[in-house]
C-alpha cells in the first residue's frame, strides 16, 4: 500500500495548535477534526470544510480554556459524535445526516478522571474510553449509563479495537497492553495484561497482528498471546523521533505509524505471516504527527499535526480501469473499491475472511460484481449494494455466470 499526497485540508499555524483528535464517519461522508481551539470541524469526503460546532466545558463557569478535547468518535450510523474531554466528561452530540443541521447534546457521561482516548466499536450502541486514573470504561447511549470494564493504576495512553469491534486493547503509561473481549468469537484467546511493552505504547493498533510503538523509536509486532513477531528498531537513526500515533487500515492489513515529519507504512504479507515495511512518506516541515484517521472504505488517510495542519493522502495498492466504465482500486489485499465512472457511485468489495482478492469482473449489463479469492467467491449487486461471499475452491475461474433473472 502506497500513500500519495492529495492536499492540505487545514493550514498549519505559526505556533503549536495541536490537532488533538480526528475521526472518519462509518458512511465515509464526514471527517471530524478538533484542535486546541476546541471547535470540531466537519469536512466532506472530498476534503471540503462544510460545517463546525464549538464544544463546551463540563462546568460552564470554568471557562472555555479549562479543558482540551482528547477523543472523537462517530456513532455506527454516522449521525452522532462522541467528544471526550480532559475536564472529566464525555459529551455525545447529535449532528444529523445533512450538513448544517443543529447540533444537540443527546448524552453526557460525567467521569471521576480526565478522558484520555476513545473508540466507538462498529455496530455497537456503546463507546469505550480510557481515563487518566487507569480505568477503561464504557458508556451506553440507550441507558445513558457508564460503567468500568476494568481498572489499572496507570494512565491510559491509547485504546483500539479489532476489526469486529468485539475485542479491545488499551495501552498504559507503564507499558502494559491489556486485552478485553466483549465476545472472543470462539477464539479462546486470553484476557488481561497481554504484554509489557518497552515504553508507553502511544501508538497502538490491532490489525493482522498487534502493533505498538512509543518514545524509544521501536515498532514491535506482537502475536495473539503477546509473543514478539517482529521488531523494527530505529533507535540508531538520529533523524527519527518518537512514535506518537498509529492507525490500522479497515482491512487490518496495513498500518501507518506517525512521528516527526514522517509516516511509516507497513503492509501485512499473508504468505509470510509478517509485516513488510513499505516506502516511508517524509514531508519536511510537517512537524510531529499527533492524530491519524483512516477512511472506512480504506481509500483515504488523514494526518493531523502539532501545528494544527491536516493533510489528506490517497491509499492504494493498485488501480485499473475496467471496460472504460469502472475504476477498480485495491486499497488492501482483501478490500477493493469499484467506482462507476459515469455516475460516481461506489461499492466496497471486501473479503470478510481476509482472503486476498485476485480478480474482479463486472457482468450482467454492468450490474453485478464477481471476484475471486483463493478460497471464496464474492458476488455483488451494484444497484442495491448487496454483497455475498461463499466458499469456492479449485475452480480455475472457468465458471459461467447467468444474470438474466433479476430475482
């Protein structure tokens, strides 16, 4: 996977004006960005600023400068944004489906300690956040109640979930990486402290493996039970600085780790069961990367900086034109975006088993998608956006497909 610079979304300031949090909506239509000025900016999928709203302190008498926003997360239906703040509160704003709708606080969850990081697992009615006192808590919007999932004595520096949203990892100031399952999906994997990283894992993500990094300039890949799989050591590189943030692609097969002026890219090789480092993206005068967010269809990566700048990148393994009618973009080994060049409509084709998509065809009067992996067959309807994946082995691609019957 390669990163290609597209454009600047938010110009950097002359001094520090840190981008403290960023998030893409699940429907791929909105990017939320917040800096030290505590105003949430909303961009469309093309990177144009369309809307904004000011956040508020937990205590109105404390003043607007009494807190900073530490976490942003969209709800699974993309109509709400959770805002985690350092003044011990989480606000959830209803922003609606259209641009310019009135922003209304629909939930608030008062905490005993500062919120430090946040994630909203896909397809769940609750969000999860870490606190400065070491607790990891969940807030349920339906019941308007929050509860502690587990507690430690060490500041939560990072939080992330797996692709299903049913597994959770938190990184702590003492280097501990803790795992929690809402449902282990039959894997039988352990819960609790998984490993003690060499430093506080401010950069933490969970894709094809667990990847952690921090101030010692080492990026470590861990296996399912905490065994070290790979160690990328840059401690002798005088030009490298501490790793500040990491993000995983929606497919889990690419990871980007941010530092000073640099984005390091790693791609998972299923054949080797290991990460391969891709070409590093270096941008002079970008300064420290403080926030990263990956668009849910895998096609875009946004990076926020210490000086308040936001940059947008295209993410692509390869791209081709099919029949002069469709653009086929491989954003990961197991994820492909098929775009109709005349209408602009897009369908995201994804192997839910994580298999590499080999060949994509458009059939049946340009209405149906057919794609092969090593073990499955993917079928899609471009009109209804319905997709299926069925086991399919050893056919050699010699099947005949008939799409005469619309039903």
